[in-house]
């Protein structure tokens, strides 16, 4: 499906990827958005994003996925990065325990800057590195349960669970939005407070979901 920026998608959701440097954030994104992997990728400086579309319930959903530097000195202004985000992947590297230990800090940052109902997933990347694993699947799972996050181990290298991880987050955002839309009276104020980026296609009829246009930005 080819669609240009500003096209006719039904929904546009912003998702952020966070986690320590070199856990594989940029490669997860390039694997998901372009099916590419770079074994020699450089540390990200500032902020980049890519978009990917998928269909849910016959609607075109576009995810705008933002990737920033794990290294503090390369990070762009933090609040701008999180502004309007409705989903997040918090990534660690299963072969480096220190990156798992940092998850709490990343969650705190998320709470500080993104005060909304977010779809959040804990991602243990590099699961292809089984032989040098330092964080067990159980540890990942139990942290996710404790913090009420989805959980998945992935490999950007061999593609394991990459599409799945992003799609679970995007579907959850979609579900959150649908649920909010059901209480239509509060839809307008809640969605604008939460800054959900969402547009409603004009070609899609104006039935019960017409109030979604209130949320366009
Ligand atoms: N074995 C393995 N290596 C990976 C995987 N994902 C990424 N890498 C490698 O890990 C290194 C860092 O990957 P990046 O995607 O640049 O990491 P990042 O989290 O974006 O790092 P910053 O931009 O500095 O925050 C690169 O050498 C990648 O090739 C994976 O799933 N498995
Ligand atoms: Mg990067």
C-alpha cells in the first residue's frame, strides 16, 4: 500500500521507542518499517521517525514511530519527543543486564513526560543471543506484570516477534481509542487532553464515529 504523508488514513498514532544505547531501538524500527537490519548501525543522534500502516477492523491505521538516542548527550528535548505519544516500546538487551536495570528509569521518564493512558510494551531485544543471555525470560515477564506492561522478546537481527511487538502496541492503542469513543460525551475533552493524534477519513461515512474529527490536530 503506498500512501504519502498527510494521506487518507483513518487513524494516526504516535509511538515512541526508548531504552539504553545500543539495545537495538533503531534496528527494531528499521526492521519493522523497512525490513532492514544494519549490523554496523551508528548511535542515533537526536530524533528520527518512520511510519508504517496497517489495517485494523477495515480501517487504515498509520503508526508514526519515533526513535531517539539512548545516550543522554545525543538526546533531543525530551518533552517534545514524548508529546502526543499514545504508545511506547521500552527496550532492553537480553545480553546486557545493565540495560534491564535501566528500565525503571525509562518508565519514570515516560510517566513524567507522557501523562496519558499509553499502550506500553517491555521489549527484550537480541533474543538471538541466547548463548550470552544475562536476563531470563521470567525476569522480563515478571517486571512487565509488576509494571502492567505487555512483554515480548524480539530479535531485530532474525526478525523474531518484531512485527508482532509493534502490532500489539498499535492494536492496543486502537482499542483504547475505540473504548473512549464509546463514551462519546467525554470523547472530545479526554482525547484532546490525552493529545491522541487521530484523524477521521472523510470518505469513510459519518456514522457513529463522526465525533472522531474532534480529535484532529
Ligand atoms: N545480535 C543482535 N544484534 C542486534 C540486534 N538489534 C540490534 N543489534 C545490534 O546492536 C547494535 C546497536 O543497535 P542500534 O539499533 O543502533 O541500537 P540503538 O538502541 O538504536 O542505540 P542508540 O541509537 O545509541 O540509542 C548494532 O550493532 C546492531 O546491529 C538484535 O536483535 N540482535
Ligand atoms: Mg538508535
